[in-house]
């Protein structure tokens, strides 16, 4: 995966170094990666259980809309008070994300609906709420502290990118160093065996979708921090993008295997490709086509590799007879 990042960077550096290596372009890559990367981490978790979460972008937008609405409503009467309540507004926004994840968990873990159908339905519900809430318009306004945070840097690196790395580290610890992470992996690898080994599948799935909802809420905060506006249709193409990132990172769509480092590197790869397409003046439609090609290519490669692993080795006697002849 690291080689793919280097290869993509080198390719577009050769094609148009003046634009691609410009400080503004490199900064844009670092600013665009966090919100997509956090959503991709959430998608990775859902896929690790053998499921999927199509509602993540809608959850993020609903979080951003909630925060923007609260802030502007309070600021209309007392701007200073609105700034003071920034931590409360932030917590309320993240709570909306967790609530969205809880509903997904109820449908998947308790009711038993297939994840793709459950989250497709909730995606439409959350998006419908957002459209009705905003009237289909873009909302303007966010706490000054959040906007300043989104524009700040740490050692020349955008603070939002640092947040992305910290979230990735936290998810990495969750998956690889906690009992819940082990249970999530076992649930995805073999649900029947997990059940017979004493794992409460409903509890594991509920915890997973609560976590993906939390990550969706964090992504919504990053939306608003990067750009102090909120709308129901922001990041409409992100659903496919985060699926491509998760699969490109090596996540098994059937569950049981995923790597956080792979998701981070895949996020950077796709952002580099998008930025490179812009640098060489290719359209967003061509980039969307490239996403589809990458997704299909990775899936074909995984299937070929899986079938080769399953191909039985020839019997020892047959090998000996062939050698003798």
C-alpha cells in the first residue's frame, strides 16, 4: 500500500510538477483527507463485521447541520454566549452521530435486518431529515473556535490531519488491543463460530455501529471545521469513495480482516489521485470513473488470489509419478 502511495505521488509529480507540488495543492490534500479518512475508518469497522454502513455521510451531514443550527440560533441573541457554548454544541453534534449509529445498531443487531438494507434505509431517513430541516439550502455559521481550529497547523501540518491520525491510532488500538476488537474480527470471520464460542453477536454489532456513528459524528465536526457551512448534500460522492478506500486498504468485504494503516494509506492514495486528476485537468466525472475501476480491479484481484489459495495441492503420489516418468 505504501508503494501505491509513492507511485501515485510520483506519477502526478512527473505529469505536472508545477501544480501538483505546489504548497496549496499539498495543503489541500492534507485538509481533504481527514474527513474522508475518518468515514473510511468507520466503513472499515462495519465491513470488519461482515456488514456495511451506507448512512455514514448522512450522519456526518446531520451532525454538521445540528451544530450550525444550534450555533446560529444562540448567536442571534448573544454571540458571546454562543462562543462560550462551543463545547456543548460540539457534544450535541457528536451525540447526534452516536444516536444515528444506535438506530443502525437496533436494526442490524436487534431486529436482524441485513446491514446494507438497514443502512440504506437509515441513509434515506437521515438525508430526508436534513433536507426538511434546511429546506434544501446551505446553512452558514459555526463557532469561531471551531473555524480557527480547522485553519490551524501543528508544525506546518494541518491540525485536522493530526486529528485524523489520532483517530486512526485510537481505532487501531480498539481493533488490535481490546477484547471488543477481537470479538468484532471473530464476528466477521465466522459468525457461527463466534456465537458458539460465547460471543454475544448482538452486543458486538451494536457496539460496532455505535462506534461507526461516533466516527460519523466526528466526521461531521471536521466538515464544519474545514468549511463553516452545512448542507444535506455535502459529500454526496463520499459513500462510494469510502467503500473504495476500505476495499483498497485490504478490508475483506465479507468480514474478518482489516488494517487501520491500510485505510490511512489508501485515503492518501485516493486523495493524491483526485488532486492529480485536477492538476492534469481531468474532470470529476473521470475521477468517479477511476474510483469504479479501482474498486472492480481490487475485487477481481482479491477473488483471483482467494481462488489460488483454495486450489488443492496435487497428491504427493501424483507428483512422484510425474517426476519418475
